[in-house]
């Protein structure tokens, strides 16, 4: 691991445990066992590390989601794979996941706005899958946005309790969560899908 990677890895762990604001460059230097001044030969600031973590994780989430969408034709299949993809990214590095989910608020502009736009775009993919499922008669939900946010909120707590040495591997976690979440979306009875008709006032 290069020195820059070591700095990023250690800083990510500190950001998770102490929070971005409470972590100083001295804390980082002490954790690495080096002088604080020597860190600046590798990075400009601790926010640079935060930016790298947040946007790298965003890229990983999008790449996994796009693969999930491309490999399934039904909304149910797409959502199941999207959930599995999200779980895989979250569990691969729980420290980076925690920073991505909670410490992004400390990004300065224009990175703060760019991150929010990416988050909205990602949520939009889930809303689109759910909307397609409703239109095809696979799902029955009162509001696609609410359903998407509920699913993502349920998934985004995984980093707080997941342990690599635990009894349940990521694939099993994804399978169990998919079963619970999808059963809440699925239409209770098959229904015919009729095209929307325009109502004219008389």
C-alpha cells in the first residue's frame, strides 16, 4: 500500500469513529506514526481525503447499480439485484461506507452540491425501477419516492452492524433483505394493467 493509500485508509477509519470535524491532522499523523508536516507532501487537506472517499464510493454504487439494471428485465429482478449490489458495496468497506453516508455534509462547494446531485440521481434509479414495477403490475405502492427512500434507509444501516466474520455473508444479507422488502411492495393479487385514459370535463 502506498503512503497516500495508507493516509486515506487511516483517515477513513478515524472519520468513522471520531467524525470528520473532530479528526485533526495531528490525530491522523499520530495514528500513522509520522510527523504531521510530512502528511502534506501527500495530500493538501483532510477534506481532500473526504472528497476522494465520497466520490469513489459514489462511483462504485453507480457501477454496481448499472450492472444490476442491465442483467434483468423485470422490475422485481432489477430491484432484487439493485439491493444485492448496494449491499455488496456497503459491506466491502464499512468504514468508507459510514463516511460516505454520514460525513458528506462536511464537503465544501462545489463538491457538496455535486454530491447531492449524485445522491438524487442514484435514488432516481430506484424510483424508476419501482415505478416500472407499478406500471407492469408487479408492485403496489402509494408513492415511488417514499418506497425508494424506505428501501435505501433500511439498507444504509448495514454498515453499523455488519461484521466480515459474522454468520451471515453479504449475499445472504441481500437475499433476506430483498425478500422482506419486496414482499412489502409486491401486489397482493395479479391485476390487469390498463392504459391511462384522458378524462374530459363535460
